[in-house]
C-alpha cells in the first residue's frame, strides 16, 4: 500500500498526563463502565470508543513519542494506559490472527 504508513507505538513511549482539556468520562455522561476494545486498533478507531476527539489522543501520543497520526496503531499496553488516563475501564480482545501458516 503506497502512501499508507502505520507506526506501532509501544507502551513505554506513553507518558500520559491529566489536563484540563481532556474529557473525563464518568461525570454524568452515559459512558459504559467497561469498554470492549479489539487490539491492535488505530487512534481513529479508539477515539469514539473513549468518547474523545481523535486529535486529543494524537496530541498525547505526540508528546510522548514525538510523532503520531490518526492511523497510528495502538497495542494492548498503549490502549490500557490511554484508558487509565481517561479514567476508563477496558476489556481487551485480541483480533484473530490471519490464520496463515508458513
């Protein structure tokens, strides 16, 4: 795929801080207590699950890694740390492998 770059970002790169600009679910909204997340997942896909604008997640990732975009692929550890930053509880579900054997 030409023109498509996806960076897999590790959990050690994330240094999430609570800021006034972050939305913290659980304060009178209808966010479910536990969110099911299939990993790997992109920033674009996880943002609506967390009820946060994607640019907020990109901004947090860029602070810790120096680079992030909407198509950045998040691993399980990164999703858990982001969820913790937004005070959400997540249930991680691994996507099935392609089933290919070499």
